[in-house]
C-alpha cells in the first residue's frame, strides 16, 4: 500500500521495522495505527474543506482510547453512539459542546448521562423527546437536542445505506414537523438536524448529491419552526478503497460543493455550524493488522499459511461470517517485502471454522513459520467490530505509533 514504505524486507509502521515493532508490542496478533498517516489525512481534508465547516470524528469507526485522544486534538468534535463511547470522548478532553450522541435505542440511563454531560443528543424517536423532558426537569439542566432525520433518499452507491425507505435510524422526514412541535412543547433546547444517508462511498458526485438533498431537506423542515438552526450535520459517507479496481475518492468536487452550501447557509442558516461526520475515512488507511505464521501446510496442492489471528479479531477482512462474494483486503508478508517471487497462498486463522480466512488464493511472498502477515486498510471497524470471545482465543492488542 502506497501510504506505507519498507526498509529492505521489513515493512515500516510509524517509521519502525515491523519485526522491531512486534517485539515492542510483545505479542501477535495486534493492530497498529500510524499517527503520521492520520494527521496527514486530516490535513489533506482540511485543505479542501471550507474553513467554517466543522470536522467531527465518528468514533464508532475506532474507539481505542489513545487514538480518540489523539483525534480530539485534530478534529472539531466527536460523535458517539453509546454511553461507553461518551466516557471515552470526555476522558479524551473533548468539549461537551462539540460531542453529539446518535443511536436508535438510547437507554434511559444513557439519556441521563448525556444531559448531565451537556452534550448534543440526536433525537431518533418520540419516546426520547418525553424522556429527555423528564430528565431535564429532574436534573434542572437543559437538554440540548437535534433531530436525526431519516431522509426520503439514500446515498447512491453506498456500501451501507443509512437513510431512505424504512429504517431504524432517525425519524422519518414526513414525521419530523410533528416531532418538532413536541420538542417545542416540552421546551427542549433545539439546535438543529442530523442527516446521514449512507457510508463507504467512493463517488464524489453521489456524496455531493446527498449533501445537496440533505441541505434542502433541512431547509424545508426548518421553515415551519421558529427555533433557529445552530447545528446542521450533513453526514459523511466518504469511503476508502479496499479491493482491486476501486479508485480513491476525489475530494476536490466535495470541497467545492460544500463551499457553495456554506455561502447559501449565510442566508438560510445564519446561526448554524455545518458539520461533516467521518470515521473510516480518517483512520481506516492508517491501520494494519499484524499476525504471525504458526504453520505452513499443503493440502492437495493448495498452500495454507496458518496464523495466530483470524476472524475473531478482524471480522470484516474474513468476509463477515460468510459473504456471498468474498473479496481479499490488501495483504503482504511484512517480513518479506523485497521478495522477487510469489506463490499462490491462502492465509487462514486458528479457528475451527472454514470461514476463518484472511486471504484466499493470493499471490504473496513465500512465507514460513515466524513470518509476519500484514492486512492493510485495517484502521476502522477492526478490533471493536469483531467477535473476540469466539472460541476463546486471546484478545488482540492495539497500539498507536
């Protein structure tokens, strides 16, 4: 992968040879996240975004506390999806004014914690309005709220569609006017709208179209209320390339489109901050998963490298428990980067299931017991999104370098 370099046979991670880093970590498997690459990604994004568009980190992508604390110094705010993530964001030093909380099933205790913390709560049901009003009275604290809208459109070409049609997320756009009336009646502190139509998209034109439609929908919904809009989250959706043939997202058209919306907002939403919420795009390409070869075997002509990690640590690289069409993440032998020859190899984990595949029939450098296998594009939805308790193998370690 172009973002990483090597010194001879050794892949460099955070400027350190992979064998040395592995000794420093003290075990395999592990995830490693490169600070320099994360900082560079944020800088590249800032260069094309209008200065008055706020950049939020969606920490569901990677909630490692050290990484969140690092991100808190680079971005303008943190978006959380649970009380557990809220604690991490607050511990990282993020201002409560710049933390927002989204999730379709917030428990009453989580809503209390959110109000007590002074963060912005993205309302996703009528139940939450009444619960927050009660909590606000009990705690004698204002409940800051925005409305998460389930739009009547989706982000075209998204890997995961979060809006359009029946969805568990947010409030259907046609029901939002009634919800706004309830918010006003309950005297909650309304601040704006959150619209998130989809994720993992590599087409700039689709992202621009979704941003335009989100803006227009927010403008339409705000026309019926007297409360000013101070917060307008236009979502994210920025994807990263995982598989052969995928092209990197072109940021330039997105930056130009957002500049146009910022100019419009000066008249339409004079008190509002426009927010872009990104997770995978900020950290995904800065992370690698490293696992060690424990055995090499040949079964009826096919070479298998059996490693000490697997789907229990990196579910998405394995194909998420059996996708119909499984694709390989970028993989390399991190201790054989200068090998002149390759062989057709499958990399499999230690679990007693045929689904435990990290690389299926890939051309890789010849590896033997003790070599280190590296899976790139692993900085997002890795350790925290995998079933680490499955079959009782040891947990994975995470490091920020």
